[in-house]
């Protein structure tokens, strides 16, 4: 399990820096470093096992049937990368503590850095490919945050966006690629996939999977033609560049190629695509780097070039080249991170990163200068430094590579790249540190505090140690990692300084000679380059994203121009098209289920429905008429439920219809009473056609299903209702017991809807809305006294209705009824009081407010569910028993009853809240005086008013 | 009988969608009500039509209709109310704030609205 913690600790630790930053910047850095150190220590506790050849694993299964699990493993490759990420992370944290200025929000920076670190460790240790993809995307997201850390700078924002688009887009391709790969291998576990290379390479999915995986790897590792995002990401703070853009994130693509090497490598396609891509990237990156004047820009393109080198080596597909690639990953991480940090120090101390304004810093800042020169020598591939060794191995491999019959292509281009590589390293070193001291630096350069150069020094140690004693220092690690990459026996190789006069040595010598000439003739070369046409990748990127945005907006506006009818129409038309295609591309036979006979009653009801619907279509401009006709349709639907053995539905439908009609009447009181007819006949015909086709489709579908027999899972509910749920009304038992979870969620939704209504109508009502209501008031009838007959009738009926509600509620478990219906009945009885006697009168006498009722309802339902935990059963497990009482006799008490009580309370609360709020709108703006008498049936007040306000 | 019910569902759907496509809020609300009726009856019909077989367990019942669609539709009816109420109130608030109860912007959106960079 500790291995899983290695991944999780940085994520948990990310909460720490923003909290402890109040105690100071040092505490913050120490806390961040402590988190990293803890993860590193846990990782190292597995080192003995890994070096002895074991592969530690840890994880939790989530949905094993779908191949989803939180599983990690640490073979040589994963272990090496995780260790590199954490060690360099630690150095970067120390460096960043001194690099960031007082104004920079350090807590936020370190939080981002730890999130990135966790994602990156996750990528390299994931066993499950889905998990790997999640972490992969997280590295893109966190690097976006880090690159754009200085949010006020436009170039930082643009660079961050570009990196996100490119690496995120590649990530999408990678998702598809790894899913295909998992499909081809028949497993989502990398450990499984890695052992099924033969199977994958023989699969027809191999090529698409390879191409998609490469899209992900190439974008992440800035391979040509996706290389351009990396230099723009240099707008990030230098610690970020040193961490993400030299040692870790950009290596994720290389890591992926290495990870999947045993599965994907060794084919024609692998070599033909990857090797030249890497070669071209190496060449182009090195050539551009030479002419960069910005130190970080130079290093960025150099990184592009070195990533190309590693990609090319992996692309060659030979075990020997894989060893060289692994070795170069180690070497590059050390010298490049050191160089980025040195560039940051120069920027910090001299105030500029422009190589043309620097020079002679060796005298002013000897410590930094020495360290940087050592690292630069390694980058150039000077003997006695680690860069020389792996570069030599690369040249040796290139010398023996023949591409499509071209024997010279790889050796020559690799040598040219090496020429540029030596030249830009020399330019970096000479231009910055050597030469005469100048008097015009923007600041007064001197060596930085220990904390800033110490990380550089720590990185330079392995640069020299590996350079001098490659075998003893790096041998075991290289062997371990390379064995994991190759997944088989290691080739016969020696990490040594001297291999005799080899082709690689000759190529190296040529590179040094060529570079010397190039540096001497730098001005002429630069002038020549200035005359070449320049390709501005950033402008092209901006232009293409701009076009994409415009295209999106156009199609969006075409579909959704701000009119509801437009996109409703588009949606329905699309559904018709899809449904129609499905219907006509299959064959259909007639149903075999015998139809029920048509009765005269049914036909009459159907006729009523047709007439009412037609009436609504014809007179929907007259809103009140349309509402009444809609009520007729509701009654027919309720009758249909009754006819077809659904008494519960009939009861629910009829009571909901009453509430809905009251609600709409209340709304109509404040809305215009008629709809103007402003659409042309053509538009109406068009909409009519769409609607007609949709109706035809739905009717056909319903008919097709109804005339066929089917299987249902309901047999279980029918047989278990009484013995398992303790009730004979199966519908109610399903609602409160079998599918109680659904019902629980549903009453929560209802409660939220009611609260939204409250929020829409109550506190926010002011300004224009209030003026409009006031203007309406004279023509509303609310000032009239309430009709005497109605007042008396509703008040007499109230207790009766409440008893009926209680009865329906109690019998609900066994007979039609239950919490929903009882709630509706009681709500209607209460709402009638508002209607008959006025808002003020009723509100004053309502002792319980609707919000508390909703809250209590949801709470009771939830607590009933939780109560099951006390008996060690899952949420909402029900129980029931029989009670004996002297008066009523034996009756049943089910825990589902308590749940139903929650449903009941919520429904009553929701209905009351929404309707009372609606009826209160006018009242709130102009509260009319209300009678204080117990019965406000005062004839002497009522009569003149009614007479005066007769309408 | 199946044909009658299917026709009823079709008519309810047609009226519902036609009203949904109107340019004012109140017809849209009515359209939503019609569409809710149509969907509820459709879901209910998925349990096939049966007469006199309510799903209430009793010793002398001849058989039972499928209770599951009924349970689903029962909650659907109540949820439809919640949805209708919310839409009604949205329409009302919109009307009170703007003085218009149209369900479309007065001027259509244009393509040249500039995004921020």
C-alpha cells in the first residue's frame, strides 16, 4: 500500500502550502519539501525489492468487470522515473524558495507544483491504463496552471493556453490510442498488456493504436511538428521550466514510448515513423537553438532537440538503442535542469536573459559560472562529462542505421545535429560567462544565496561522477531501467569512456570541428538565417485557433440564435431524422399480442381528448381557454390510468392536475392574458409538420411495443411485495422500499425545485418587476372580499380533507394511496384556504412554514434509511412488524411508513411553498389589510366592496 | 384499444411539440404539460395495457399488471409538477423583469460577438 501512498501523498500535501504560507515563506518551502521527501522515502523503501528484480504492486479494485482499478506498480522504469521526479522536485522546491519574489503567491505556487508532482508520479507508476490517462490529463492541466502562474502577463497566458491545447489535444488522441491498445491486448492492466506484445502487434488495431499513442507522446514531448509549444511555455517561472520542461513533463512522452516499447516496438511502422520524427526534431531543435538570444529560449529548443534524440533512439527499436535512450534520459535530466536553474540565476542577478547583453559573468559570479560551464560542457558532449557518453552511444547507433535503403541519412543528419548542439552549448557558455566583463548589465550581478546555487551544484555532481565513472555510478540504474524497457535480456554493452576509434568518435570530432567553424562564422550564419523565410508557429497557432473559435461560434449561433423555438426545433428534427433512419433501415413485422377490444367509453374519452387538444391548438392564443382545455386532457389521461389498472396513477394525476391548474391560474393573474399571433402561416405550417412527424413517430413506437409481448423484471416485485416489503400495494412498495433510493433522490429534487422557486420570487423581487406589478394591481381582483360560500365551504372541508389525506396515507402500503397522493390531497386542502380566504389570513394561521416541512421530510426519509445502518444493513433496508392495539386490533407497522411520511411532508411542503409564493407576489408588493376576526365573514364590509368591485 | 391509446399519445406529443415551438412562454408551458402527459402515458404503455388487474396483491385476484412502469410514472408525474412550477415561475419572473413574455431574444445573436483573449 505504501506504493499507492507515493502517488497520493503529493495530492494530499498540496493542501499544505496555502495553509502554512501564513507562517512564512521558509515554513512553506519546508512543508512542501517535507511532503516530497516523505513520498521519496516511501518510494525508496521499495528500492531493495526493485533492484532485486521484484515488481512491487499496490492498489484497490473499483469496477473489476470494466477493468477499472486504482492500481500502481513499480518496475525498473517506473521506479527510476518516479525517483527522478521526486529528487529533482526536491531541488526545484529549494531553488524556488529563493527564486520567487515576495510578491509572488508562494503558497499557490507550491500547491500547483505538488499537484503536478503527484500527477507525474501517477503517470509513471500507474498500472491501469485508464488511471494513467487520468494522470496524463492532470499533468496537462497542472502544467497549464504553472506556465500561466504569472497571470498578469499576456505571454504567460498565451503560452499556457497553447501548451494546454497541444498537450491536452494529444491527450485526447492518447485516450483513444490506449483504449484501442487495451482492446487489442484484452486487458486494461499495463502489466498484462506488456506481456502480450505478440498479440497486440498481430492485431488489426495495432496501427491505429500506434498512431494515436504517438499523437499523445509527440505532443507531450514536443516532437516536430508539435515542438512549438515548448519555447512559448518558457514564460513560466524558471523553477517550472527546470522541473516541467527539462526533467519531467516533456519526458512523459518519452516515458510512454519506453513504457510501451515491449508491446509496440519492433515493427516496420514503429521504426519508419518514430525514428525520422525524432531525427528531424533533433536537427531542427538544435539549429534553432543556436540562433536564440534568450537563454531560456535557447535551452528550450535544446530540450526539443534532446527529446528528439531520445525519441529517435527509442524509434530505432533495437535493445542497444533503448539502453542509450534510458542513459540519455538520466544525463539530460541532470545537466538540463542545472542549466535552466543557472539561466534563472543569471536572469535574477543580472536582470536580463538576453545573450547579447551578457558576457564576462564568470568573474562576477564564479560559483554559478563554474557550475553552468560544467553543465554546458556536458550538454555539448565534451568527454569526461555524462552527456558525452550517451551522445556517443547515440551516434554509434545512428552510424549503423539505414533508412529505406539510405545508408547515410541517419549518420549525416545526426552529425549535423551534433554540430549545432556543440555550437549552441558553446554560445550559451561563451556568450554568458566568458569574455570581458561589461559595465552595462541592468543589475549588479553577483553569486546568489546558497539556497539557489546548491540545487545546481547537487545536479552537477552526477554530471561529473557519471562522466568519469559511468559503470560504477550509473551502471546498476541503467541496467535496471533498460531491462524494464526492453522486457527481455539486456544487450551486451559497456558504459565506458573509451571504446577505441569508433565511427561515433569520428562523428564527435567532426561535430567539434564543425561547431568551432560555426561559432567563428556566427555573424555570417546569423545574417544568412535572417534572410531565410521564418515560420511563425505562434501566429499560425493563433490563427488556426481563431478560425476554430469563429467556426464554433457560427455553428453555435446557427443552432441557437437566442430563440427557444429554434433549438427545440433543431433537436426534434434531429430526433425525427435519427428515428426515421433507424426505422427504415430495418424490417418490421406485425405484433402478435392480441389487442384489447375497443369500448364505447374509451372512444368517447378519446374523442374528448381529440377535441380538447384541437381546441388548444386552435385557441392557444386565448390563454384561459387553453388552460381549461388542458385540464380536460388531464382528466382523460387520469381516466385512462384508471381504466388500465393503475388506480394509484389516476389518483396522482388528478390531484397533480388540480395543483398545476391552480398554479397556472395564479401565474396567469400576472402574465398577459392572450398570446399575440405574430408568426406567419408558413412558420406555423413548418412547426406543424415537425410536430406532426414527431407525434406520428411516437405513436408508431408506442403501438409497436403495445402489440408485442415482452419480458419484465416485475415478477420479482409481485412475489416479494408482501413477504419482503410487507405491503400489498406493489406500486407503493416499489416506491418506498424496492426503489426507495430513487424516491429519496426524487423528493430531494422536488425540494430543490421549490427552493429555486422561492429564490426566484421572494428575495430578488425588486426594481422593474415591482413597478410592473404595481401597475397591474388596480385590475387584479385581489382587493375584493373573498366569496362567502367558498370561504365557508373550504373551512368546513379542511378537517375532512385532512382526515381523507391521513386515511389515504395510512392505507397506502396496502391499497391505492401513499405519501405522494396523500401529500397532494392535503396540499390542495391547504391551498384552498389561501384561495378562499386570502394570502394574509391563511399565512397567519399556517403555524409550520413550508421550507421546514421540506427539510423535515427529506431528513425523515434520510434518517429512516440511515437507521438501517444501526442493524448492520445497507441504506434504506426496510423492516416491518405487527402491533396489537386494544382499539384498532392488529395492524402492521413498516419502517417504509416512516419513509413515506418523509415523502408526504416533502410533497406538502413543495406544493405549499411554490403556490403560496406565487400567490404572495402581488401581496408582497402591496399588502392589503386583512381582517383580524376569527372568521372574516363580515357582511357589512363584504357587501359594499363586492358591489363596488363587481367585475 | 392499443391503436386508440397510441393515437392519443401521438396527438398529445404533436400538440406538445407544436406549442413548444411557439415564441411566447405561456404556450411553451402548456406544450410542456402536453408533452409530460404524452411521455407519462407512453412510459405507462410500456407495461402493456391490461384491464381490471391492478397490482394490489389479493388472494382472489386473477392476475396483475406490470407495477414497475406505474411506479416510474407516478414519480414522473410528481416531478413534472416540480418542473412545470419552476418553468412557470421562470417565465413569470422573466416577464416581470423585462415586460416581455417572448421565449426568444428580440434581436437574434450574431456571429461577430468578440470572444475575450
